[in-house]
C-alpha cells in the first residue's frame, strides 16, 4: 500500500538515527542559522545528498575527501551568498584547491591531506570569534597540530607559543605566518614562508609594527 509512495512526503528527521550529529549541528553556525529560518543555511541533505547518501570512504559520496571542497563551494563560492552574509574569507575554496593541502589531496587521491572539515568540523562548525571554535586564534595551534604534531610542539615551546598560551593576542599563530586557505609549501616562491619572503614580508608584519614598537 505504501509503494509507490505519496507524491508529497513528511520531512525526514535525520536526528532519529543521528542524534549526536544533530546535537552538534544545532549548536553550529549553520544550525543556528537554519533555526532562525534562513533559507540558505545548509542542512543535512545539502552536504550529504538525499537518495545518493554515501560515507566518507565512498568515492561517489559528497563527503568523500576529494569532494568535500566542491561540496562546501556550493555555498562558499556563491557570490550572492558570500555577499548577503558578509562571509569574510575571500574565495576560500579556490585558494584551498591551489594550496599545498588541496593539491596534495587531489594528487593520487591522497586522503590524508587536510580538507575543509579537517579544520572546520563538519557538524559542529562555530564562528571564529567563539572561544570554542577550532579556528579561534587561540585554538589554531591545536587544530593544525592534528596533522603537524611535531611542529606544533616546537611552536608551543617557542617564545611565540608561550606568549600565545598566556593570552597575548598579538602573538602569532600558525595562520599568521602560513596563511589560511591558500597555504603553500616553503619551497614555493609564492609561499609566505619561502626563505626570500620571510624577512622581507612575513616577519616584518609584526616586527616592524608601530603598535608592537610602542
């Protein structure tokens, strides 16, 4: 009697099976926006699909590592959405795809390289100003340290890391020197940490600052 089903069906509640994910989503920047009735706010189906839902290990899935950036780009590369909600990062997906992370991910299907959700938790994404956010400045070393554990420890023991841990907001963290979405390897002349660029532009942003000098 139920097949074929009615033309209009009651909206499915993913929370019936995925309570933990729903709880994270409800507190996230996307979930809060959706609860306010903002139509553009992504819900489960926007990122996972409908009848075509697959897991992260499924190469046809929207959340397969090599597809994540393109899934996020559906909103974050939409000029109208970016303008309407004043999303600060400029063309983050394009920058990511050209970065060492993006290029490594797409080369030989390297699934170990960072994707959007490596830094911005897929279900629990919080705005950067939230102290609990993985991309809040105070948490950046820990976030990057998920992959770069040894370097993160060296940083935490450094004068910069110690100052940051003490709450000095002027102390640089990973993204201050390496950038965010468009990170390049040190051997790339376009990188902010390419040897010729370090003393000319990267370090001088702080060490020639009139604010710090004062």
